[in-house]
C-alpha cells in the first residue's frame, strides 16, 4: 500500500467541497455549522496553498474555475467514500445500537407508546428514533431502518410494503354515553380532520351526500387528529394504524364498520407524477419498510423488523388496525 502524496489541509478541503457543491459560501457555512467568514478564510487558505484560484465571482454569485470543478469531483468522491466506510464500520462494530427513521405522526402515535416493549425484550440495546418527514440517507444519517409513508418504488434501497392504511371515524370517552347510532347522526357534531385526509369519500361510502366540513379543527398531522379525539374535541376521521393502540386500550371508540382507503388526491404534498399510476388512477398511501441496499445486517435490526410486524399483526387480529402485508 503506497503512502498518499502531499495533501492540502483537510479542514480546508472539506470546506471547499461544501462551498463548491452548493456554489454558496452561506449554504456551506450552514451545513458545516460555522460562520460565513470562516468559510471564506478556509477557501483563501486553500487557494494560497494550491497557488491557483478555485472560485471566481460573477456579480454576486460565485462560480468554479476549471481547476475548481476538477477538484470538486475528486474531493466529493473521496470524502463520500470515507463517510460511507465509517458508517458501515460503526454499524458493524456497534451492533447493539439501532437508528430508526420514521414520520412524526407514526413516531408519536404508533412507535413511541410501544418501543419500550422492544427495548425490554432486547436488553442492552440503544434505540435512536429520528422523527422526520424527509427521506433519510442511510449512510450520511447513520440510519439502520426507515418506515416511510408513500407509494413505494424507492430507488437505491430495499423496500417492502408493511400495510396500506384506512380511514374511519373515532371518538373519545367524552362521547361514551351518547354515541351516534347512524352516520346521519354525525350532523351537528364537531368533525376533526387532517389536511389531505378528507371526509367526503367516507360520507359517500355510507350514502351521505354531504360536502367536506369547512369549519372546526383541522390539523396538518394525522397523529394530532387522533390525540384531539382522545381529548374529546370531536369525532375524528382517523387512520386505523394511528388509532389502533388507543382503540385497544379503550381511549377511543370506533364508529360504524365502514372504512375507506387513504388515496392520493391532487393538492397533497406529492407530485402527480408519483400520486397517479400508469393508468391515471390515484395510488393508495401505505407504510413501507425501507432498508439499505446492502450491508448493515445485524440481529438487532432483524429483531426490530420481526417485532414491528408482530405488533401490526396484533393490531389487525384485534380488529383495530389495517391488514398487514405478508413479509417479502
């Protein structure tokens, strides 16, 4: 193995790579958690060491010189290889640590109330739950497993369908003594909803020609709608997955047997390109188990996947959650 030749200062090289990738000293400073002046200083120091410029200014914008473009390609590849290798080694060596990336609604209403059971069944493990709406990069973010809400077809990873969700009305204990006996008796009651999960499809399924509610409480998070129902604020159109545990422990009561799938509609925070299939039909929203394309296999991650499926099966078997997909 040959020793590397003379290298530029690595902190300056790292700063250059970020600034060149963004073509912005300001965005590089935000990524590296340093000041704009610190980025400028590192770039000047690197250019002095190299004895040639890496950037030129065009008005208020910065552009790469030809030399800068060549150095960016090489430095980006080299730094990514180091990052990827370190991430793989960390997973391989620290087999008792598990990092899980999940949507905030799923984290709060489904995972958080149950995860203590998994930790108790796997003594000595450390579980890190990353609650985010962004897709995690397994290598960059050090994530071992992700649970995504979407339509599948993710590239560069392995993905398996966990369950396709459904919507149905639920109420808290406040309504226990005066539950509506028919869907028509929902008239006049406060109807809670989440942005993008409309009541109209459920109304149509039960034969009601009612418009979408235009008053009352609306959340942008499906988990908050479930919590509002638990607190007695009204009748919630809830996802079966997020209401399952509260139904099992008696905090919520389901109204009626009719349920509707959670389907894509225009206006949701997803492009129509992904929301409609090849025949122009809206796709069904579902939970997907997402794993790295390769590497990272540990007994702890497999134990989590097995536990995850067992919990979902238990919800479905008790009649409180959507049916689960068979393991791939």
